[in-house]
C-alpha cells in the first residue's frame, strides 16, 4: 500500500492480472487500517459490503468509499 509502484505499471503493460484487496465490508477495511481518507483513489473489493449485502467494488474519494455495483456477467 502507499505510493504507486512503478513495477505495477510494468505488470499491467505485460498483461498480468491485477489483484484487488478484498474485505468483507467497509468496517473490516477500516479495522485493517484501510480508510478512504488514508488511501484516496484506492479500489477495494467488498465481498458482502454492497447494498443488499452483495459483492461490490468501492473507490475512495478521499473522504468516503463510493460503491460500484458489480452487474451482469461480461460477454
């Protein structure tokens, strides 16, 4: 966590898989020290943190985690 790692961009350019950290919900992320204020622009996966307790992605706006619903299967 923290500063951008130049090797991360190298991995993306090489087509390697991006791993997103998973937490149960925002409370679990906060308990682990991953807060929206501490990690602006960070993306995390919440396994049951979305509306209706469904999986979602969350993006930090520097103040709050913003939910991004995971929709239908990609085709």
